[in-house]
C-alpha cells in the first residue's frame, strides 16, 4: 500500500509503499500522515502546497501524524493466539503439508 510521509528536515512530502521510517532524500526520520493516498492524489495542487507548508509547524505536524503501531503489539497478539487451546477443524491437514 502507498502511504503519505513528511520529512521535517527537507520539508518534503513523500508517497512511499509501506510504513517507512527514513527519508529517501536526506535519511532523516519520517512522519506518516493520516491522509490517505487517494485523498492526497485527488487534492488540487494548491491544497497540496498549502498542506506541505502547514506541516512545517510542529503542532500541525503532530496533529496530522499517525501513531505508529509497534511490532511488539503484534508479537503479543501472535503469542496469545498461538498459546490458546482452540482446536481448528482443519489443523489435522497441516501435517500433510509439512514434508
């Protein structure tokens, strides 16, 4: 998926695939924005420019930034789901594909 990122060091908006952490231009830390790819692409050029200029303000940037989901949350969920004693009806077929 495509995500919209902003680099506060080079003050550029990047459309990157995946949740990237570093700017491809200056290698600074990126902030992932809440705006969707389709919404950003369909914005008029003047609104895009205004968005980019407004993100230079730290308060505005923090309001538009997505809180990153930590991978430890996924690891904890995975551990809980694997440790549960739920028996799946198709679990006996896994052994046939493990060879």
